[in-house]
């Protein structure tokens, strides 16, 4: 049941993550250079960085848990 819920959650949330794109970042950066929309541009860029970092953090957490679990089994 947990796997099904995780599967549904991943595919339900994936369209939200597709809303950010490199063209958006380019458009916002050019608007920042012109002096327009500075606060909106900074927020959008932060969102892009957040979406970029999330998969790496998830892999690091799962890998760390796997490593420590395997290490614990060898000792005990």
C-alpha cells in the first residue's frame, strides 16, 4: 500500500516540478538586468535551485541510510 501511495504522489507532484525551465531562468535574469521584477526573479531562481537540489538530497539520504544500515549489520 505504501508503494502505491508513493507512486501516486510522485506522479501527482511531477507536473508541478515541470513548471520551472531554463528559459524561465533566462527570461528572469534578463528582466533583472533591465531593473524589472527583481523580487519575482530572485524567488523564481530560488525555486529552480530548490528543484535542482531536491533529487540529490533524496539520493544522499537514501544512500546514507543504506550505508549505515549495512554497516550496522556487519558490526552486530
